[in-house]
């Protein structure tokens, strides 16, 4: 065991002790997620997962302040942080700062295993992920600095309409600045959202990249239908378009994604399907076993080998 791993484990142990000591002042929960996969291109089986410990608290009514920290323990002995943020605001508006996931503009229910042949199509998520300490990887390729600032403001406009604006900035060599405005509407069984990703890079040939994301879902009672569309264009001529259609029937999810345009060729195409079925583990509350399959095939100028796989995910919230 390396000294770095030992220090990380000690830090996690101290964090866990602090969480237990503060149990009278915060809310705690934990869960385990474990995937067992077999993939044709990886030529074999693999396992991956994590135990997640969450500490959160919200205080106030009309005006509030809230915070959350998520600590991860992984099978390889490493530890990490998922969410780590603070949020302040009131009934009609708030701001969030730290490490978190921004608004989802490309819903992918049942994505236990998703294989893409040749390339991953654009999904309006370059600026969405948990940014703190993460290198920005633009959809058009390359890597640009480490995000050290991430903020998101939300305004409730009334009638189910809301506006969300998030911003990301990196520091040092390869600076990136990005804005992500999103307008969403929710009313009963209907939810729709539209947003942009506007990124400015200060190194390399590419200086600007602009993406669009549209997502919606409707609950028909017996099933829920999801649809996504995403498109991106950079100032060096990279163009990509992605369309997805998904349906959830109780515990079963089936999905299809069609992407055109990779970072190297606008005529590259990829078609991907997946399905997952979440089975409750007898009468154990919070426990599910989810078998899933995925298949992907390239077309057009994408001559990559077909990609397929199967997985069984075990979830238990405790």
C-alpha cells in the first residue's frame, strides 16, 4: 500500500469519524453500487463499484442554506469525493457553489452498461459533470485545464417554469470559461428543457465550441417516454448531432441513441441500444439487482468493430 493511499484512507476515516460525531446535526445515508460486466471488445469480465457515504443538511424556511458532501470508497482501495457543495437562497431563487452535477440535458435512464462503437456521441454534458478538480475534456477533443470554479443559479419563474444558469472556469495553462443556460418546464406528467453550452478555450487550435441540448419526458401512467436531442459545433469545423428515444415500463428500460459526427469525421455514425431491468431483491428495502445489455454498431465512415456487453448491477441503500 502506497503512502498516498494510506493518507487517503486516513483522511476518509477521519471524515467518517467526523460524520458520526456530528450525527446530531446532519442527515446521513449510504449506499453501495457494484457492477459485474463482460464486454466483447474488452475481451473479458470486470468489476467496478463504490460505497457512497452522504452527509447533508438544510436549515431555514423562506431563506435557507444547505450543504452536501459525498465520500466514495472503491474496490481498488482508492477513495474520493463525489458531491461537495453549498447552496443558499429563498423560495424563488438560489445559488449553488462547489462540486455537483448541473442540469441534465440528455436523460439516459437504465444506463447500467452503454457501449459505443468507435466514438461517444455528443450529449450536451461537457459542462455538466462534477467539475471541482476535474480536467475539462471538450467534445471536440483535447484537454483544457482543471476546473476550480463551478456555480449555478436557479430562478423559479412561476407556472412550472424555471431558469438555471451555471458557469465553469479553470485556472492556469489551458484556461476554459463556460456558460450553460437552461430553461425548463414541468407540469404534471410533462417535463421539457432546453439549454446551451458555450465554451471558450485559451489554448490550441479550437477557441470556441457551442452546444445545444433538448430533453423531455412524459408519464403516460403505465410507462414513461423520454426523448433527447443534442448538437455541437466548434470553430474548427467539428459538427455532431445526437438523437435518443427511451421508454421505461415499470422496472424495465429500453433505449436507443443515434449519433452522427465524431471529433475527426462529420460522416461517422453510431447506433446504440441498451436495456435494463431492475429487480427488487425479495422484500429487502432499498435493494435491487439489475441485469442489463448493450449493443452498438458504427456506420457511414465509422468502421469500428461492433461493441456489445452485459452487466449485472447490485444496488443497496442502507
